[in-house]
C-alpha cells in the first residue's frame, strides 16, 4: 500500500485544497436587518467615535447604532410608534465617565 506524503511543499495529486477557512465566530450576523445610512458627523465626534469603538474592540457602526437607538428610545420623538427597547441596567450612552 502506498502512502501519500508531502514533499517540498507539494500536495499529493488527489488532495483537496483548502481555502483560508474563517474561524468560528469571526463573521457575526446582526440579529436585525440593517439599512445603510450616511451621517455627517463633526470632525471631533467622528474621531471620538472611532477611538471609542477601537478601545471597545467593536465596529464603529455598531457602536453608533447602540448609542443612537438607546438615546432615541429614551429621548426621541415618536417613541409610541416603535416597540420599547429593553435598556436593562446599562449605563447612559451619553455618559463619558462610565459611572
């Protein structure tokens, strides 16, 4: 019986090639449908959002979505049109101290 060996970086003739497999959990799908919206933020706000997202290890779009949805659920006009958002015991998204 012959055994297939890998010599000098070559694969055996019948071996399947694997493309770069993604690790599990690397591509998370959002729980809700998303819509593409362009916001014109001030330069300072844009920088602060990018820094906060980077330090939190999250995508800046998701951070902005969390902040906006929580703020709108709490202070926005037309709250009665949308189902209530469960804010839980989370901090105020406009609070910079984290306290």
